[in-house]
């Protein structure tokens, strides 16, 4: 009985892994002399040049897609620093007398903050 349970679990894990991997790889399409991969979101990526130097397009994997992370912007930050913990990790950007600090705890889910120091645009990324 114990052996049947173990074998069943291994088969189930294999099926789950197979389904996951089948969705992780992109579909390859060749049209008019160009090679494209199409990710799971339907977005087409021209990989003709990569193929010309030896890359195998069926081995490409897509990520989570373009614009999957929503960047933070100035409206999501405060000029007040009274809520910042003393031990908070930050990324700082300074320009002359002006400076901004971006909490890593906020950036880890968004990866980038599009902001300004005065009139100058800046991006803080984590």
C-alpha cells in the first residue's frame, strides 16, 4: 500500500511538472524568412538574428511578459519621513541639495520607481 502511494505521488508530481514546463516554453513560428517566438500572452518576438548565430528558438523561455510589474511613481511616495523605520533599507538618489529615498520594502514588488528630483526624471530600480 505504501509503495502505491509513493508511486502515485511521483506520477502526480511528474504530471504537474510536465504541464508547467509545457506552458513555460514559447511557440516558434516562421513567416516570410523571419523566426518568431510567441509567448503565452500572444506577444510575438522576432528572434531571427539569434537564430542566425545558432540559438535554438524552441529552447527559448518567456518570462512573465512585458509590463508585468507596475512601476511606482511620485504619487505613491510621501515627502514625510516620520513613517520610515530607523532600520529601513533604502535606495537613495541625490542631486545637489535635493534627495529622494525609496524603501526597498516597497520596491521589491514593483522593481522600479519612476520619479523626479526637482524637474529631473530619475528611476530607482531594485
